[in-house]
C-alpha cells in the first residue's frame, strides 16, 4: 500500500471544484464543458484524427487527471466515433495525478455532468487510491484508462517506450504554471519528448512563456490558438489571454541543446539529510547543507572523526594543473579557490587547525619536468598568483633550502593538518545548530522504500538499528568499495604510507611544501611528513618499515639528501587508502539507475553524438561524494557545494559540462559509447 496525498477540494456555488492549495479551479463550468472541449479535445483535432489513424491503438497522455472531465469528454467522442465508423481502433488514456480527489469529491464533481453518468459511475466503481496506479478497462468500447498517482515527470519517466514512441496526443493540464511551478519543469518537457511519437499533437490551456519555450526546446513546434471572445467570457483559466497552445512533436534532434543524460533533473527540496562518513567529504557536506538550513545527521563508524584517509598528519593543498586548461585542471582550479576561501573563513571565525599557506613548489627535478615547466611558461594559460615558473635560485630562496632545481611555484598553496580541518569544519557545522554527529555507527545495509525514502541499517557494537531517511549521502571514502549501492562505480583503492620525520637544522628552515614524485612538508610540531607510497589494490593499513625506507629514498633520488634522513629518523608512519576513479575526477551527485540508462541511451553505442532528450534516470534521495583520490583537501569544499545545491534545488556552482564530468552516471554513459554495436 502506498501513501497518496489526496487533494483538498471545495466546491464553488455553481459546483465547480476548487483547490485552495493551488488557488485554482479544476475546470471552468460557465459554459458547460466547452472550455475543456475546445482547449484539449478539439485542439488535438479529436475525433477527426481517429479517422486517419493507421495503427490499432491511439494513446493519449494527460497531466493532471483531476476530476477526469477531460477523460470523460474524450471517451464520449470515442464512443460516438466508433458507432459511426465501425473502426476497430482502441484508445489508451494515460493520466498522471499527484493529488487525487477522494472518491466522495470525485462523485460530487462528476455529478455536474449527468450526460456522462454511465461512464462516470463506471469510473467511480473502480476508483481506488490503494495502489500507485489504477487501470480501468471499458472493454465493450475498447477503452482503457491508466492513472499514475504520482508527480507527472516521475510518472511519465516510468513508462516503457517502444522505439517509435508511445504517445499520439497530449493533454497538458495541471494548475497554472504561476500557481504550480513545480510541475512545469524542464524534466517534464524532456519526458514528453521521450514518450512522444513523431508528429504527436499536444494541447494546453496555458500560453505561459516557460511552457512555450520548454516545449520548443525539446522538439515541439508550438502555435497559439485563438478563442472566440464569447467562449472566454467569465472564463478564469482563459480570462487573461484569449488564447491557448497547440504543438506538434517534430522528433529527436542531433546536437545541441544539452543531451538529456547530462541534465540533472530538479529534485523536490527537503529539510533533512543523513550523511555516512567522518572524513573531509562528509564534514564539508554537513557544513554546506547546514548553512542552507538542512537538518543533518552524520553517522561515522569510528569512535572519532577523521580516522580514514583524512587522518594524515599533514596534507598539501594545491590544484592539479596541466599545461592547458582541460577538464581536470579547470575543476581543480575552481576547487582550490573554494577550498582556500573555506579554510580561511574558518580561521577568521576562530576555528583552529595547524596550517601554512606559504606556497608550494613542484620541483622540476628531471629533464622531462624541466621541459614541462617550459611549456607552462610558454603557454601562460594560468594566472601568476595560481602557478608560475621559477628558476633554481628562486626555488632555493622561496623554499629556504638548497633544492637547486627550477620549479613551478604556487604562491597561495600550502598545507593543513587534515584531521584538525575535519574537526574544525564539523564543529562549524555543529555550531549552526543543524548538525548531529553520531560515532561508532556503521552503515551495514541500504534498502529503497517507496516515496523515495531509504531504509538504513546501522550497527553500534552488537546492536542494529533501522531508520527511514529522506536524503542519504554516502561519503565513505575507500570503504565505498564495500557498499553495494556503489558497486556500479568504477572505484579503486590505492594504499599510501606517509612517514613522519624528525626535524633537524638542515631542513627546519623549509618554508614551502616541496612536491617531487612525492612530497615533503615544512615542520609542524617538530615533524616533517614525507611520502607517499602508491600501491594499487592493497588494503593493508599496517605501517611497513620498507615503505618508510622507500619514502626516504624517493625523496633522496628526486631532491638529493635534503633532509639528511635515515630510517632512524622516522618517528611514526601511517598507511591509509585513497579512493580513486579512472578519470582522476571525483564523483558527486545522485546515483544512476544503471539498467534504465542502458535501456534509454542504447543508441549511443551506434552514435556517440546521438541527442537524447530523456533526462538521466537517477535514484531519488541517494547521493554519493567520493573518489577524492589524492586531492581531497582541494576538491571537497566545492564538491560539497555542488551536492548542497542539488539537494536544495539551487543553481550549481559549476557549469553543466563540469557537472556531468563529476556525475556518477558518466561512467555508464561512457561504457555505452565504448560498447559500439
Ligand atoms: C597517504 C595519503 C596521502 C594523501 N595526501 C594528500 C594531500 O597531500 N593532499 C590532499 O589534498 N589529499 C591527500 N590525500 C587524499 C585525502 O586524504 C583524501 O582525498 C580525503 O581525505 C578523502 O576524504 P573522504 O572523506 O572522502 O574519505 P575518508 O577520510 O577516508 O573518510 C571516510 C569516512 O567514512 C567513514 N565510513 C566509511 N564506511 C562507513 C560505514 N559503512 N558506516 C559509517 N561510516 C563509514 C569512515 O569511518 C571515514 O571516517 C592523501 C591520501 C592518502 C591515503
Ligand atoms: C486543473 S486540474 C486538472 C483537471 C483535469 N484534467 C480534469 O479534467 O478535471 C490540475 C490537476 O493537476 C494535478 N497536479 C498538480 N500538480 C501535479 C503534479 N506535479 N503531477 C501530477 N499532477 C499534478 C492537480 O492535483 C489537479 O488534479
């Protein structure tokens, strides 16, 4: 049984049903049902269109079933058509309804039309709100009615569509776009285009620009229909303009605008979110959501926060930049700016964490890197305050130690202590009064429920608890590979060990982070960090002395004996797991319905440029933010902003292309393209 929210209907003196919630009428009954006849039935050339229809069945889709008046009018025309023509045509009328009338209200509304009593009593005898969908078969007249009790966009997205399309004709009803903006969204128009047959007709009572443009953008040719002044007298729905819209679907197009699988359909904004995490990603999401007024519960499996990849003593903050402005560099440039703002804001607000923003140098310690540096200097695509080529002398002067190689200098980059940052961000989130943190809670199962909710099972000690949640966000770092819901993402783990080294007078002057094949950080609490190893698919978290030796030797091979270190100087070391993606970009957003992607976008295997209007089918309320690789400090704050924008239905801080390059569904789309058939 599903929970359906019924409509709150009142009836005007003349019996017209009225919705107080939307402040709008269901239909205008001033001239009988002439408005509905003109605007929907006749505007779609019914019944004439049936005479020439070459297929066995005619499919009408309506948005907003309401009282069923449009359906009854159509049924009546169809019965008369069949009587006159002896045609074998069948009619399938599919309607959507998010807020159905109660049976009593429906009976009261339909009592206005005694001429259709025969059909309305049959409709009423079957009318039942127990299931998500109602099908009524009027067998003797070859008509079937399906009502999908859900939001129009979602309901239409659930329809299976044959190759040539499904729908011959649309009645686009629903309260006026001004009063019901949620229904008239881009996703709805994309759905209409997905299910339409070529040359399908459409009629709607509204001439609002948003509807006209929305239809045109997805391939409908739209015209205005003028109505007789006499017909619109006292007619509220047509009162302002003596016009309505008709349209014809002209078919899918190749090329621009943005193809559907890149479109992130709007979600209904909500007030609560549950985050699974405990590292940098979850801290940033908690703060971003809390700032937008969302109530957050953060569940972490460990006793304390920042025990996973975010537990290193020191991490460098710097963007991954290439010689040219490509997808990766553009993302990390934006991410870097966002991170700096967040970390500096926190410090300004009094939150404390060890840090140093004295710059970072990528040392050109071998010929190939000197050449790379020359290309950076020549191309000059990045501003100097982001990255600049400097000489060996400048490297020595700026870093404070004798490196003796040229390098690429990022003057605003630096280092922070990641666990302290995680705790500072989480504290800032808690201080908003919106965030609760619960530790020692391991997520062990996730189950989809109806109404886009999720049933999560968490374990605390021996005890399991279950809870229904509305928005579930998985920020589970390398543990993402253990979570069934994330199995379809091509994530991998890469073990890294960082060694903490005793400082000494040769190296304690180091002012900047130095990056070579690995990195070396300035002193903090008498310790430098060097690292890190890079072992794919190795999940061992215990430290190995062989890896400390590797870190010391790697540093020496690249930069010489700059720290004068031996194995004896290792104070401690730590191994943790990076969570990586094949394209080196993180993953953020709602999880895709993989099978539906394969079904909807199958043609990409034949033509990778095929333009689809179909919006990406995504799991409502189930989000991921992971795959931060070796740059989480630089990317997590921007990614969290993206997620918060998505959940709060606000504008994204990145453009649509970048959004797709970060989205969880990019992998299945690329697989489809690669699968070439
Ligand atoms: C050796 C090494 C060096 C690095 N150096 C740098 C660097 O210099 N600069 C940089 O920017 N980045 C660096 N990184 C990367 C950076 O640390 C990560 O990108 C970042 O910390 C990832 O944060 P996260 O929140 O995604 O994951 P994590 O910090 O691993 O957090 C995941 C959290 O999820 C929780 N969790 C997982 N599963 C569950 C579950 N089922 N139930 C409840 N809780 C769960 C875990 O307890 C953990 O708290 C380095 C990483 C490593 C390993
Ligand atoms: C003007 S009435 C429709 C009248 C109806 N076609 C008739 O013949 O009686 C608009 C209907 O749209 C429904 N509606 C509003 N928003 C909706 C949405 N997002 N999805 C589906 N139905 C919606 C309302 O509950 C209402 O029943």
